[in-house]
C-alpha cells in the first residue's frame, strides 16, 4: 500500500527537482529541463515500484547497468565537439536517466512476462 503512494510521489519529486536544478544550475534550456525531468520522474517511479529487484545483493547486472550508464555519459557525451560544458553535462545526465528508465521498463516487461507465464525455456520454446 505505501509503495503505491511512495513510488509515484518519489518520481514526481525527482522529476521536478532534477528539471529545476538542470535549468537553474547547468543549462538554461526549457526543452532539455522538461525532457530530463520527465525521464527522471519515470526512472525513479519504476525504481521505487520494484525496489526489491534492484536491491538484490551480489547481482552482476546492477553493477553492469551502472557502469555502462556512467561510461556512456562520461566518455561518450563529453567528447562531442561543439557542446558547451553545461550542455554536455545536461546531455550526460539525460543519458543516465534514460538508461535507468529503460532498465526499469525492462524489469517491468520481464516481470509481466513471468506473471503471465510466457517465459521462453532454455530450448527457446514458449512455456504457457
């Protein structure tokens, strides 16, 4: 019950705060701020919704997601010519938020497929 309230509220707060912070401190572009806020709202909502999936200890995949997102934002975006420092940081934060949101959507898709019993076996056939 409480997770049903905390997840959307946490997403809303994260979206508004991230949008305001990027617009006010990093890059004063309204479109970027709205997009970044929307992405972070979705990412935090999905993360809070399935918190038990993300907190499994000893999972290689959680670390891999973090490493790929950090590497892509630090080493991929920052070397794009023509981006100012503020724009580069804003795009890097957008890459991190988008990756986190996509990982959350992947978890939702996997859990929905598992709940419906439509998971492919090792041989590749679909089990019902």
